[in-house]
C-alpha cells in the first residue's frame, strides 16, 4: 500500500459528485449517507442498511492521506455492493489547514502522548456526511464503528451538533452478526465482496497525522509490538547512521517552509512523515483511557505530527510571555481532551481556539531539529519575536540583570509564607491544622536537636 503523495486536489471522475436527484423521488426509498472505507465492516453496512432498514445508501469516502490501494477501487466496491452513489472527497487540504493547524497550535496530545490522529479526522468526515445528506435529501447518516470505541462518539456528536434533525444509524453496534467468521459468512451470502486474503490481525486507522494500530497481540499490554505493525517509521536500529537536520519555519504558528523552501503546510506534513519516519522517529506505545471507560493498549506512529509539535513548542518557548505560556499548557490539555471526546464542534472548543489563535500571532520563526535513530531533538531556534534577552540571561561580563533587585524581590515574594512560618513556630507547630503531622514534627524536632548537639560539640572541639 502507498500513501497518496499527490497533494494538489485534481478534478477527476473519481471526485465527481454522484448523479442523483436532490431528494428521493416519489415511491423511492429514503436515503442514508454512510461513512465508507472499503473494508469488510462498512461494506456489510451497505447491504445491512438496504436489507434491514430498507434504505438507499450513498457512500462517502474521505481521502485524508491514508494508505490505500486506489480510491477508484473503493468507489467501485461501494457501487458494486449496492450503494446508489459514492462521493469520494479529497479532504486533505482542509484537514491540514483547518484541523491539523489548530491541533498543532494547541500542541495537542491526549494524555500527553497521543497526537489525536483519529480524533481529528472524525469531525471532518462527519461534516461531509452532513453536507452530502443535505445535498441529496437524506434523513439518515450512518457509520461503521463498534460500540466500545471513541470514534462512534466523535461521529455522532459531530453530526448532532451540525444538524440535530438528522438521524444516526450505527449498524455495526446494533447488528447481531457475532464474530468475524459470522460476518464473513453473512457477507458472502449477501454478495458483499470479501477479500480472499487472511484477516488482518490489527485494526488500523490512518491519515496524514499518523497511524493507529490496535487489537491482535497488542491487546496484551506486556507484549512488545511486533516489527510488522509499523509502516510509516523504520525500525530505529535500522535507521541511517548519520543524523538528518531539518529546519522548519513557522508563520503565526503555522509551518510555512522546510529547509528554507517555502511550501504549503500539507506538503510539509508529507515531507516530514518521510524524513522523520525514515529516521525511525514517531512511534508511540501506550495504554490509553477511552471516553467509554475502557483502558486500551494502543500503538501509533506519527512522525510528522510529533516532529512538528516539538518544533512548535520550542518556538513558543522563545516567543510566548511566561504567564501566557504557562496558562496555555492547561488550555492545551483541555483542548486535547475535548477533541478526543468528540466535541470538535462544541462552543468550549471554539472558545479554546480563540485563546490559542491569539497566542499564535507572534509564533513566527525557525526551529532546527536533529533526527537520529528514533530520536528528534531541537538543537536551535530563532525568531524576530524572541523574548530571550542575552543581557538578562548571560553569566558573562555583559550581564544586565539587576542582582541587587533579586534580594528585595525574594523578601516580598516569600513574605506571606514567612509570616505563616513564624506563626507556626510561635504556636510550637501545634495548631489544629498540623495535628496530623505532630508525629512528623516530633521526629523532625528530634533530628534538629541532634543536629544542634553535634554542632555544639563540634564547636567545642574546635575551640
Ligand atoms: N484510540 C485512538 C482514538 O481513539 C485510535 C482509534 C483508532 N481507530 C481504529 N479503528 N483503529 O483516537
């Protein structure tokens, strides 16, 4: 499989809109718009929606930069399985500019580790499901998620927020097909094309921002991930013996050039997936808390995402005033959790974005990184908006920092705690608030007395 590296959207018959009326005609069935991937689950969904719900199915295939064997084949499969139309939508440009750029500005990492690969794509796909539903008069939208993942929440919450009147169908969650073998048997009996290949051992979801791998042997959190789960990153032990340096330019928080060459953010992502992935950087192995209450073991590879977030943070370190930087950290965590939990279109997320966007105005400059055998290290940063002041920072002769002012600063800074400490001592450290630590105080007192003894004896010995 290959990543489609063609970055400029091309008008082709592949992307032609389905030739359908804007509403079901008289006597025609109601319509449902299905998020379609070409895999077994969503293929069975097409037939299931037709047979169990009596609906006409319009498939929507999103191109988010995932690996594929050709979207023409995916479209042909949807139609061969019985969909009355199939819209293949190149979402890569808007995914990069409207979704990934916001995620990067937020340095978004769920649980400080996962750059939200799948969580970022679901709201965009949902937006297109709703648009196609409106275009062709569908009352329903459907997805092929199971009942215990996060993705069902993201699809459905997004659709509900975009058009609360649409009804959502979730066949995989609802059907009683039991295990995979039963599903394959049902598919074969209903003329759903089933690939003759052995069942893929993992559940994979991928896009421009990375690749999520779960299930199979990975369900044992003690089991080291097999080498073959990774496709975007080389094994760090097999990465080149010499480091690769890259320079990334940012303009108001958005990457705008790579190694001095101006290029669109989308192209920078593609290039960094190759460069960082080629140096074995970007792998994540974690146990993650799903919204539905389940801990799951997840492996990811996100070479460009992790490189860009690291670079972006380094530039912010230089350009953001201290209290803004510190406050932004709490917003970043809340942003990641909100998006992870499927609330991309919520007013809270919108408010976070407003704060973050404001902070990005001065995040312009260049970051230099060194990629080497699975590591990525920031080795330089510069900006016209840099708040780094050499005179204040240096320990050399050029030192411009007012050392004398530090004394008064510390007196005032610690004044209230000093008053508190004095009061505590005056009360023999036996105020009710300290009742619990009396034992500790007693032990501490004993240590102090012992130390005083030693000092006294030492003093006597010297005299
Ligand atoms: N655990 C990740 C998330 O919730 C990845 C989900 C990937 N989905 C999949 N079908 N493999 O965002």
